[in-house]
C-alpha cells in the first residue's frame, strides 16, 4: 500500500518493477479524487489499483510493504498513533513500513536554523519570497510535523522494534520500520 499516493507515480513504478511477480500487487490510496483520477489515467498495470478513500477509514489487508510519503504529517496528531497502530497490525511479520515526513528540530534554536536552510533551498530553486511565505501560511494549522524522536516513539508504541533512519535532508526524514 501507498498511503497518500497522490498521482500514483511511486505505486506505478513499484508495480512496473514487479510486474513479473504473479503474487505481488500494489494499491495506492488518496483522499483527493482528482489525484486518483490522474493515477488511473497514467497507470494501466494489472497489478496496480488505486482508490479514493480517507486513510483513517481505509481497511487494509495484510501487507508486506506499506509506504507513507509526506502524508501522516497532515493527519491530526491525536489520530496518528491510532493510524500507525493499524498500519503495524496490517503488516505481515518481516514486512516494512517506510515513512517519510517533514520533521521538527529538537529545539527552537535548531528549528529556526532548519527553517532558514529550507527557505534558502527554496529560494535557490527559484521560488519567490511571496511564494514561500504563501505556502507557509497555507500549511499553518494543517501540517503538524513531529520531531525525529516523536516519530520514532510513535513507531515504537505501535510495536515496531527494528527502526532506522534511511534518509535525512534538512527538515525531511525517512524511516524504515520492520515488523
């Protein structure tokens, strides 16, 4: 499963890569109908499917791999643990949960440094200060990232024991959790 699959690019790539494996199937879930429509338009693989559903309501079958790329950070904090618990319960033994999120720094001083670095990165990519500020304002109260430790603690409370960071860039971090 890819939770928050957007236009289905990653789900489609996984399906294509494993098209020769008869028992492998890939399912993308997103709450935005226009994203799922685009995903269905650009992918017609037999082993890939998409559905427009709220991941808090979506019923997952047992899985070997569940991905969440910058999605859980948009779930209200009070519901995140419940969702990650469900993800853990839906995983087969030895299965992997790959979680990428924006993360908060460990204290205010480092948060200011990370925010400055990330804004500088966006300026270097050609975004205007108004675009950067507009994006920041639009995410206020919607995007509520946890710290690295907050994400690790949430994964541990769900039952994951084997955890590691697989990528970290400024304020983004990828975690691999194995059941």
